[in-house]
C-alpha cells in the first residue's frame, strides 16, 4: 500500500510538472528583457472555436515550453500561450512583445476586476507589443492567442521593462528605418530614371524594390504607422512577397539578358510569372501565402542559378558589379526561403542579414543599370556622330566622284554625235563602255552606303508593270543575244486599268541585277523571268518574281555567303566574269527595304533560281496619266536655257549637250553672274548647280525668287549629291525639279521637254 501511494504521488508530480510551468518572478535585478517561452505553456486549438472563457472554465491541457522559439509549422489552428508572473518590484508596467509580422492575428488577455479582458496593441508600435500591468506581490496570468494562416509560423515572446522597451525600440527602429529609407530612395531613383529614359528595366527594378520595402515593413511592423494598413494586412500582407517574386523574375530577364543569351529559358520565366499570379490569388483566398511564396521563391532562385550556370558555360560574362550583386542576393535569399517553407529552423539573424544584403545588392544593381544606360547612351552618341561623319563623307564623295564622271560621260556622248573614223568610233565606243561601267560601280558603292545608313528613300509612285518589263527586256536582250541564250519574260499579272504603287526604279535595278547575273553566269541554255500573282485584292497585289537560269549553279557554301558585300562564288569569278560583287548585296537590301527577301535555290553546274515576293498597293489609271503617256514633240528650237556651274569642264560639256538638244544655251560660273544674266536676257529654264563657292545654288534660287517677275522661271537643280533628302531640300529652296549628275543626253532632253514642251501641251489639253 505504501509503495502504491509513493508511485501515485510521483505520477501526480509528473502530471503536475507537465501541466504547469513555474511562475516567473519579476525581480529588480532582472535583465531589461526576458524570454517568456521557458516560463510559458502552450495549447493548440485545432478547431479554432475556443474563447478565453472556454479556456478558463474547461479542462485544457497546456504543455510547458523550454526553448526560445516555437516552430508550429504549417498550421491554421489557433495557438494559445499562457504564463504567470509574480511582481517583486514596485514597477507595475511591463511590455509584452509577440514576434511575427503585423499581419499575424494576436490577442492578449489579462485579468481586470475578476474578468479577463482583451488588451489593445500599443498604437505606434512597429511590432505586436502590449502594455501590461503587474500588481506588486500578486500573481498575474496572461493568455496570448496567435493565428497565422499564411505560412510556417514561428512564435516567440519577450517581456520588457520600460528601459528595455525604450532601448529595443530605439535600436531596431533606427535599423529598419535606415533600411526602409534606403530602399525607398533606390525605388525613387530608378523610377525617375524610368520617367527620363522610358526603359522598362528601371520600372521593373523600382517595383521590385518597393515590394521588398513593403514586405520588410509588414514583417518588421513598420507599416503599423499607417493605421489603415494593419487592418487589411490579414489578406494583403502575403501579396507583397508575390510582388517581389514576380517582379524579380521579370527583372532577371532584363539583367541577365535572357531574351538574347538564353531564349530557351524565357518560357520558364514567363511560366514563373504566371504561376506567381495564380498562387497569389490562391493565397488571398485560402491562406498559406508565405508558404506558397516560399516555394515560388525557390523556383525563381533555381531558375536564376540555372541561367547563371548556362551563361558561364557559354562564356558570356556579366558585368562584375552585377555578378557580385546577384551573388549577395542569392546567398542571403536561399536560407530565408528554406526557413519560410519550414525546411530549416528559424533564426532572427537570417532575416536581418537578408534585409541588409538585399539593400546592398539592390544598390549595386541600380548603379550597374544606370552605368549600363550611360554606356549605351555614349555608344549611341558615338554612333550618331560616326553616322553623321559617314553621311557627310558620302555626300562629299558623291559629288567628287560624279562631277568628273559627268565630264567623261558628256564627252563620250558628244563625240558620238560628230563624224568619226572607224578607228575613232571604236575608241569612243570603248570610252563610253568604260565610263558606263565606272558610273555603274560608283552608283553601286553609293547605293550600298545609302541603304546601310537609311539614306536611300524609296518612292511610292504609280507605274505599269508591263512597261517596266518592256524596258527591262530591251536593256538585257542584247547581252543574252550575244551569248545566244534564250531570254523569256512571262508576266502573269495583267490587271485591267490598274497600276502598281511602288518604286519602279529600284525594282528595275534589282531585276536588272538578277537577270544580268543570270546571263553572265550562264554559258548556254536559257534565262527567264516569271511574275506570278500570289494574292490579288481590290486594293493590293502580292506578286512573286522568279529568275531562272541554266548556268554554272552554286554549291551550299557559295550560297551561304552569296549576299555578302564584295562576295562572289569564288576568287576566280571576278577574273573570269567581271563585276564587283555588290549587285546581289544591294538587291537584297533593296528588297528587304521593300518588305521582301531574296531567296536562292541552286544545283551546282545545273542552274539557279532567285526569287522574292513583294506586296504593292493598286491604283487606277487616270485620264491625266494616260495623256502623259502620249508621244510628245521633241523639237526644242527657240527655247533659251541658262546653265549655272562653277566647274569649267561641266560648263563646257553642259553647253555642248544643251546645244545638241537643240536649245539656245548660255552659261554662268557663279550665282551672282546668273542673276545678272537673267535680268538682262530672257530665259525659259535655268539648270542650277547647287554646290558652288560663296553663293551656292540654294541661295541663288532664293534670290532669284525674290526678284519681281521671276516666280515662274523654271529652275532645275543639278547636283552630284545623290543622297536622301536632297530633292526635298532643292524643292524647299524654290527649285522646280532635280537632276542628278552625271546624266545622259536623253535625261537632259527629257527634263527640258517635261518643263517646256509638256507644260505647254498640258496647258492646251487642260
């Protein structure tokens, strides 16, 4: 019987030890802050139904605690803690602090006048802090209810005296205020950059930083200074973390240049962003937001690490500052994410180090992004300056090359009009062929430079395809006939009273290049051009152009570099067939500007097929346009024309060419002399060189237009500046038209007919 009583007593002692924790004795010598969990008891209300009255009246088994933290994991239960304190000091007030974000639901109950009442949280506290009263020499029991449905919950309780609370607030408020202000300054810095530069990378970085600031403000209680925020953080708080994660994924795409360097991973970044939005909606509806965010964070970190590894393997090096920032952020984020999902134990130092590391890494990222933009801006400025220098060089070379060519071409044309011996005729023929070849090469070089620098402007004028093809066949028929090649041009596009709208000159240039190459590289057999409608509507025609030959063909290697500048099939091609290798490169660039692409199919030693497809708007022919197609008289006797040019050779040959056209010609070597001549003599048309010293053609034209009675004088610009915008500049100065040097005799005659004969005819017709 005695042994039974002894065992019963020991059992009761064990039960009592498990059910109740020793009361906390508050002494004057105590530390300013006391960890309460070793003095507290814990109870889990899985049904979330119990009230403070239920706990006081019912028999609930509380479990004593021993550590400084309770890791309750993923639980939606209500968690109750209670502790009893006996105050042995004269200081009545103590301050209870409950760990966790201010989005956590916390209720504290103490006895007042025989009943337990809910205590109000301190108004300006950044954490869940409550002022409690402990009467001297009296037991006071405190109940704490905690509910955290958003993640793996960590619970900690601390009790401060007045001095300890002040020290704690002063230290941690200053620490987190510094971090928060730093983040907000960085966010503003990047947002201002976004407003200034309209670069979305700065906006994404700004959103990411704001998300980090809001998350820290929630977790550390800084948002409690805004009264309306704590009231809504129960559902709003977890969304801050998702903002960080989603914007972080978008930021990773920009900082790591995923679109260019690792495009196959882009879909996984997009998937993570979409997944983040879905999980945020789930969290706002069902809870466990921090847990879901933790798993999304691990996904994002893994994806970024994978991207960094792939970039390293591909020898793509990030800027050193960005690499350092990414490393700091990753090293601080990984343990935090593992803590959030409950994989490792909670340590306050992990969270604080994350905030510090994040501020440092974001500062480095912001400065790196700004430096990147600065370097890009400098590069663009250098490129713009370089392009401007190239444009000026192109303009100068255009003039310097074309001006002497004008004299050479003019001399050849004039010599053909004189009586020549058989030997002289051969010399003149060779001179003309060489000058045409030289002019073609100059034009190719200038065209290539203009296309590359977007200086060549394409026209959009109505033209008839059948007329263009008729002219084209005349130009290439002789070459085909000399090699006894069968040449066919099949046009299957025959619209009724419809014209194409486009640039017939450049289209003709491309077709001449393709047909010329086909004839050049076809020793025997045939060459053909076929135009086939792909799709026709009332307003638009999509046409396929295909040039076929039975020539030498191309190997795969030759096809790969066929459209490169100065490239030919092999080094001996130039010696065997001639040419500069510019034709196909220019043609490809022109067709690209028109909205198409030249493709090639070829079998070595069997032949080649070059094709492209273009879309043309359609326009109906007007009666006026039909009249312009009539044959006009070419007799120019009686018309007086003044040529203004500072170059003696141009004046000499220009005067002879004008006389060959049948007009009465006069010359002037400067703008001042031209103004004097037109005031003393009557002229029907004036050809005006625009590049003259002292008073150039533009200024001369302006002065002429200011003279009474000279508004109707036809002034045509003569220029070797074959660059975009030159025609518009001439027209803006008051000139009527534009003729580029060097020109053929027919070009000069047609310009005179256009303004002197055609104008009179249209006036009579109209």
